[in-house]
C-alpha cells in the first residue's frame, strides 16, 4: 500500500472537491442567496460545513483502519 | 455466463405478489392527480421524509446492485466511492438551483434553457435529455429482464414487455403522486432487502469460520480491500481520479442539476426548505446506507472466497456475484424477496424517468408546437399516452443496448456522451451572468463535436490523463469526462467573451444572483419572512369562488400572517406526509378561533376528511 493507494486519492478528493465546495459557498454568500443574517440560513451553513467534514472524517478513518490492519 | 439454478416456486410467487402489490398501491393514488401540475409535480405538497425515501428508490437503479457488487467483489470497499462524493455541490444546489427551479415554476430543464437563453437552446436540450432518459429506461428494462427471464424461463424480450406493462398500469393513472408513493414503498423494501442480505452474509461467514460474523467478515478482507478509495490512477478500468471526474464532478452535477426526475421530485416538496432537508438527509445519511445496500453482496463474496475458496464457483464471472451470493446465503422465499427488491429498484427508477420524459414531451414539444390552447384534461390525457409511447420506444431500444459487452459499458457510454454539454450549459447558465445564448448553442454543438473527436483521437485526452494508461483500441475510460467537460466549458467561455451578453432584464430570476428576490417574484408582492406558529384548526366549507383560506384574527396573529400572504394547510396526521394538503392565500380574517373556512376547490384538491383537523402554516 503506497501513497498512491492511500492518502493521494484522499488529498485529491478533498483538495479539488474542497475547492468546488468553497467556491460554491462563496458564490451563494456573495450573491445573497444564502443570507448570514437569517437564523434559518445560518443553521444551513453549519449543516453544509458538517457534511464536508463528515465525509472527510469517514474516508480518513477507513484509510487509517486499513493501514493499521 | 455462469450456470446457476436460480429460484424455487416460492421465489416466483413472492416476485409475482410483489408486482401485484406495487401496481395496486400505485393505481390507488391516481385519484390525487387532477391536473398536469399534480400529474408531474405532485401538487407541491410533500414532506421532506417522503421526498428523501422516494429519491433513494430513484437513485438506486436495478443496474446498481449488479454494477456495484461486481466492483465490490473485485476491489473491496472502494466500490462505495461514487456514493460518497456528492457533497461538494450541495451549497450550489440547495441555495442556487433549488430555489430557482422551485420559485420560477420552470416545468422542465429545457424550459429553463429557453427562458435563460433562447428556443434553439431549448430544442437542443430537449433532444439530448429525451435521448438520455429513454435510453436509460431501456437499460433498466434490460437489467431486470436479464435477471427475471432466467428465473421464469420466459424469452428476454417478452420479459421486457411484461415489465413495461406492469409499470404502465400504475403510472398511467397516478403520475407523480403514484411514483412518489410507490417509490416510498420500494425505497424501504430495497434498503431492507440489501441490509438483510448483508446480515445473512455475515451470519454465513460467522458459521463458516466459527467466530463472530462481523469479525469474520472484516478479518477476511485484505488491507487493500478495506481502503475506501481506489488506487489513484491504476488500473484503467477502476481508478480513483478517472471516477472522481466522471462521477464526482460530471455525475454529481448531472444528477443534482439535470436529472429531470430528481428535479420533479424536489418540486413536489411543500417548500424549498423541505427540499433542502430532503437533499441533505439523502446525501448525508441515506447515500452511505445505499452504498452498503448495493455493494455488500460483492464484499461478502470476496470474504467467502478468501475464507473458503470452494464455495463460490471457480468459473464465476465477477458480475454474477450478486445472484451467486444471494443464492448461497438466502433461503427459498428470501431469495425471491431480494430479487423482488431488484424489481423495486428497476420499477422506481424507470417510473421516475418515464414520468420525467413525459413531462419534457408535454412541456417542451406538445405545448410550444400546439397551435390551439389545450384544456388541462386534454393535456393530462396526452401526458398519460406519452408515458406509454416513451416505454414503447425504450422497449424497441433494448436490443441495441443488449449488443454492448456489458450493461456497465452501455451505461458509461450514455453518461459520457450526453451529460457534459448539458452540465456545462446549465452550470454556466446559473452561475455566470455573462454566459450568452450563442455560447450555449456553441457548447452543445461545438463541444459535442470536440468530444466525438476525442473518442476517435485519444491522444487529445492524453494531457488530462493523470498517468492513466491508454488502452489499445479502447481508448481512455472515465478520465474522458475531464476532457469532455474542459472542451465544452472552453467553447462556452470563449464564445461568451466574443459575443454580446443577454440583457439583464431577460435574466431576472434565472441566475443565482437573483435568488434573494425569487420569493417576491413567486408571490407577486413582498415576502413575509416573520416566523410564526403552526395552529391545528378544524375546517368548514363555504361557497366562495376565490382561492382564499379564511382564519380567525387570533390564528393569523399566531402565524404572523397578513391577508394576501401564502398559506399551506395539510391533514394534521403527520404520517400522511402532506398527501392531503392544499396551497392558497390568506383571505379576510373572521372571529371564530380554531376554524378555517375552505371552498370546494380546496376540498377536492386536498381530499380532506370530514371531522379531521388541519395543520396550517404560513409560507411567505
């Protein structure tokens, strides 16, 4: 198991995917489609960030476990 | 093809009972389709949980079980990659595209192309989307028929025709409401059946090794098979970077932004916020479960092979693993039930696509080309017959797809051929105001030309290959998606920069930059954003032709509502998920607290039950 099989796909996924995610967040905030002054919208900001970290954590955990085994 | 004895009499009966149950269930909901709006969009009334489960059934096609268990058997847990990479575009979907399609009342993706660009863009998009969806339906028919004809011994094409007739019976009468409710039932069944198969497989492994089943399963996968992501660029037919561009980028945008079936499902939600909840829960929690559901037969098969090599036939092809493992771990009757879940996957994906194709034909061909204005009844009748015609064409296309080496290949060919120009067109249309009408036409035509060129001259794709090996005579596989997206986007951007931008008046409400004003555009006046309560009230009928619901002054105060605001009422029983509900506007208040006055039109649409209360909530 080398870097090409373990952490490179992870870094690429959350690097390139992360850029798409951040650009998306910036577009909806700057266009006022998501208004940070709205309590309801603010809740969604946390959900969106949680979702990103949730998936990154699942993938990182499984890679650690596979390497460990 | 491996020769396996599949299916007992009991299995055959279970499958037949299942088909009858779904047809009856779906046909029952026909009474809720009173107009084309109900038929296609379910009347904009359903709760998030109903939408979520029905999306599962749509997303998991019958090909998913075969396709993912094959990859799971060959490569282990990395078969889940495509189910766990959809979050990146959620911000743009939830706060960009979803409010646009919901509030502008766009009835189809091609209609968006006409409003945003011009009629030519609409017709090109119509053609591409219809070809894509009807072909997809044909692939679904073929996958299920391939499994069923071996169980019943009926010729393949006759099996295809029988499946098409079965789905027609409930769809013909019920439309989107039937699709949502049958998909709810089938979503539960296919998740339950997939998890049951996993449980039985683990139990089987435990019995073989003599230890706890879960430990036996985990111990008998190699470290490589436990990795959640594939090798970066090797082998050519299953590598991380290619699949990331094909599925994580093109596939995710295509699924979220262009899948007419999915869009119609979100438009059936009672509000944009309910649509957001459905999308978030689906991607966060249901997709990981679905990944286990569709892949586990392959993982179990791999663990069985590692622990006891003789149990699965040595000559077994990888794509037979689903049927082989199910046959080994499930007893008679349970095998039939799991195959019935495969039927569930097919029927729920096919019915959504048929309904969506029918919506596109009615909205983008019939209405624009029709010289006389048609009544709702005529349009509804046409929509019903269109759904039959769509299925007939799909059945005719089945032999063409049967000529591909595998269903996987046929499916991949579809995705790579029809998705990128549409993905680029809709994405730049929503998020880049400068993207012009000429540019979208150039993207469709010029981009498609460059994509075809890439198929014939793979060296054009080489600069994008990330070190993936070029297969002699077969070209590049998944990474071609990156090249296709790049050339389509390049054509679109270059032509936009050299052509005059569309007037900003024309773009009102159609880009992400107007989302904040969409509620007012939808309502026709300023949106009332004050957060109020949701009273439960009794209803009384009054003879009144105007589309207004009348509440008491105190109830209006509780809801922080004013006359003219939009209101939604539903049967107070939450588990109906909004099936019995109606949208309207607040009328002049009265003094009878806890009572709402409705008219016969609301009653007919909402199918409210005498004596049962309604829950009211202000929309805006």
